[in-house]
């Protein structure tokens, strides 16, 4: 380990120890706090802090508690309920993963399968997206069909942290929000005047933020793209009005210095830690600076300020953020000073590499800071803290990593490559490309036979690393029948889903060794912890889902979970063991 690495490790350990001490004191002092009351709409003194540590497996939480490398999370668990068999959405991509947490619903209900997917009714955008969904005509009054993109490609300028041109009046370089979404880059609805489909209106079910906002509560959220204002849920307008404050600095933007920003572990971000010409996800330290922007937003909300701290505001009834640091620490293979540095794990027991361990320690220190702030502002007794993850990451075991086609291009063929133009539209082969990570979602072109396509895939099962091929009744039971609404189909359901063997990632990149999106245990078994001073330590090993977070938050705030469409239509229940599921 280099001198710089040792210095960082000492700084992290010191910050973590101080923060953990504060967490323990805060929880102990708040232990007499009462549990949430049931007086509907009386939200003035109730709060939920929701955190997604993207990529954080249940086993990561277990290992860091045992090794005492996440003292703040460990302290929260001493006054909380831990769920060891929690599952994300399937597919486990960030977009459906976040929507499951926010809505309580499945992809079948919510209509969100991936950040890049397909809709058989909507029409292409008016101009090309930044990532290659090509513009096209919108013919009103009939089904059109188009690839859908809800990620950085919808920004006015995805190279900018704030998602827009630097000259936009009144919008600082370190800001980020829904104003950065270019409506001309959004797919269009031919049955509503070919109007753009904003991310929050793409979602087919209401969200916890919408329910809380409509009940008179104050809501805030911070995430990795401007389009993640989708957590607002449907508004029918151009504005995600169910979010009272939203902060979404673009994670895939070019690196810039962040004046005045210092991470909770002491790293100065006023100069780019590693100016490697990539985006914020391309370096183990740069991602911490990016996440710190969102950490500061959460701290400002706790202090009764807006996300940049420039004005006074209410303390939100529900607020939070996602962390990207752990996900980057799991996936990244980076060249630093001519040396290859790998994140991820050392073995199948999920022993973290030094780089991943450093990311977990950073996140833990930030969470410790949140708890200290809650105590300082006398909010610790009235705040329920829920920590989970939109997705896991696969494979944990580095020996299982099997890239297809690999950097050589000779290690097999992705499913989209096997089917080719006989079965797939050009938008899945070229343009923005296929929806394939450690799963393959395929939408066939009109008239193509799913049975014939599966026969083709089965004949090349070894080349595609096939584990299971879902289609027909088996797929329809999980996700609905693919097709047009007039024929009883769902316009967003894939025709075929391939879940490959564990370890298979459809990539030719040399810069990643893990991915998410699939159905494997490493993709879906994530951390889930609910902590509050009035709770006693409990471990629940029976299966639960991250979708249960949404009704749990409403119940904790004294609101009726049945206000969520997912609760009424899919029976999503409150998490057990909290005294809320009566």
C-alpha cells in the first residue's frame, strides 16, 4: 500500500471512529423515543431518511459488521431490524430497482424494465438522444414503437455536471435537476398529441413521494441523473411536482474541480483527484467527490436548507440519496500510473479488495455524519432511517467472471448478436444498442416469432452462456403478455429474457468485472436495514423485497399504505418486525 493509501486509510478510520461514537450516543439518547403514531396527515414531527447504497449486498453488510469496518452502520443495526434475505426488483437495473423502492411495485405494474428499453406504442424523440436513440416520426392516433432511454442521454448536455450549458442563467455548475432534461430527447406519446413523455409520467404507478406530497408532507431526493426525478411519480405535467426539492447532478458528466467540496473522510475535491479524462465513475476517488455533493444536499435538508444550502426550507418528511461509490468499487478495473488496479472482491466469500473496502468506509462515514446532524438538529428521535440498495452486483466471486464476447471478441456471442437483424430492430443492434449486461432483454421486431427466436438461441446456448431463457407463458406470468394493448398485451414487456450463467457479463470492456441487472443472487440479495432509537436489534431471515420499503415508509409516517397503487394491485406489504404491520 502506498503512502497516500495509508494516509487515506488513517483518515477514514479516524473519521469512522468519531462518527460511530456519535451514532451510538445519538441512538442511546433517542432510545426512549416513541414509535410512529397513526394520526393520518399529521406529519410535522415525523421523518424518514432513505438511503440506497447501490451495489451493497447483504453479505457486504454482514462482512463489514464482523470486521468492524462499518462502525456507523453497525451502530444503527444495534437499534434496528436487519433483513438478510432482501431481494431487489427483477430485472435489477438501477431504474426498476429505484422504482420498486419508490412505488412498491414490480416492473409489470410500473412499466419500468431498464434505463434503456422499448415501448411498442410510443414514438421516437424529436431529436437524437445523447446515447443514440435516433429521432423519428410520431404518427398520432396509432402505435409507433421505439427504444426508450431514461438516463444521461436525455440531458441537454450530458458532459456537464449540471446537465445543461454552463451559460444557463441562475443555474450553477454544481447544481443538477429536472431542468436539465431536454424534452426533445424524450420519447413521445402518439395518443396525447405526440407530447414528450417525461420520466415521472413514464412511471405507471404512484410513488411514496407522491402520496406524502399529497398528504401535505415535504419531499426531497438526490440521485445520479436528472431523469431520476422520476421518483416523483406521475403528475401529468412537465414538472415533477411531487418532489419539493430534487438534486440530480449528472454522474456521467466530464470531471471538473469542485471548489469548497471536501469528502467526509477528508479528501479535497477542489482539484480533481485523478483527472483521467473519464466521467465520475472512472476512478475510485473521483466517485467519492461526486457522492459528496449529494451527501451535502442531505445534510442541508437535515439543517432545514435547500439542497445547495442557499435558502431556508422545511426539513423534509421523506428525503435521501443514492450512493454510487460502492457500485464503482465493485465494478471498476482502473489503470493508475501504468498499473492495473481492480476493485471488487478477492474471493467467493465477498472479501472486499482494498479499493472496495475504502468505498464502503467512505459511505459508512457519511452515514455517521447524517446521524450526528440529526442529533444536532434534535431530529434523531423523530427520524426512521432505512438503508438498502437498488441492486447488487455480479459476480462476487472473481473466478466466475466470464465476459461475452470479451475484449478479444472471441469469447462467445451475446444473444442480440445471435438473433441479429432477422429478429431484432436496428435500434437494438446498432444505434443505442442492446439491453444486455448480466441479463439480456429482447424486444423482437414486428412479425418476428418468439418461438423461432428461442430456437435460434437454444442452438447457440453455449455461446451466449445461457442459464435460462424466459418466454411465452412463463415470462407472461411474471411480467404480462408482450404485445400491443389492443391485443391484450403490454407494450413494454420484453418478448424474451435470458438470464445467463452466474458470472457471465455481456461486454467487451476491459474496465469492468461485475455488472447488475440480472436475476442472480449476487444481483438481487441486497442490504436492508430499518433503524430507529425505539427499535431493538432484530434479524429477519425470511424473504422480503425492497419493494416493501415504500409502504413501510408511509406506515412509519402515519399514512395509509393502501394509498399506493402497488399495495392495492399487487398486495405489497409493510416490512415485518417493526411493529407496523398490524
